[in-house]
C-alpha cells in the first residue's frame, strides 16, 4: 500500500520547488520519488 505524506510535507515540497529547487534535488532532500512529486504537482 502506498505511503501517505502529510499535508505539511507536501506544502514544504511545493514551496521548495516554487522557490527554484529542482525536482531531482527535492527528491533527495525529502527522500521521496520523482513520480510522487510530479503526481502531487499535477493534482
């Protein structure tokens, strides 16, 4: 079953990417997959 990420974590990721952090670096910092970030960005 997929792991659910907290609302706060998702907002931190969105903010970091909006401020210019690359998605690849965000994946490494937050220890999540690239597909997870892309799927949340497209919701």
